[in-house]
């Protein structure tokens, strides 16, 4: 069974940092690009960042460029999202996804608030 589970969320103050992890299983991890998405309360799902299967190519949405960094450890079947300079508008449930998966994991909640 293909699974991609995000974890590492929590409550952080504005300007703070958090690192999310995405643990994958059930498929050949190093053959697939992995992406991070988020969904804020009352809003649609937003694509944030993507990393190629090798890790050599990355993409960032304008809303997180310069603040978030995506990376992967293929030996651990894990993708990370380092989030710095967090803002209240970053509050959302964060998900990871890949084209091999046809469902969404439970996501992890990030709350940025003082």
C-alpha cells in the first residue's frame, strides 16, 4: 500500500521555524518526485514545493520562496520541508503527495500564532 504521511507540525510564533517530515512507504521512493501542499481554513489546497526524484531540482511557490526549503533523504524514504520566518498566514494543514498516490494522507497542522 502506497502511503505518504506528513508529521512535525505544531504551534510556533511568528518569525519562528519548523521542520516537517514526509515518510513514504509502499513504492520505490527514489523513482518519484514528491510535493508539499497545504490547505488553510476555508481555502483550497495550495501547492508549495516539489523536489525531483534525485533531489537535484526543486520548485517553490512564490508564497514560500526564500523562506521554505525542501530536501529529501532517499535512503530514509523521507522528504523534509524546512520552514523559516513563519507568518500567521502559513497556518494550515500540510500534506505531502506524489503522482503514484491516489489519496491524501492525514496531513499535519501548523499553527503560527503569538
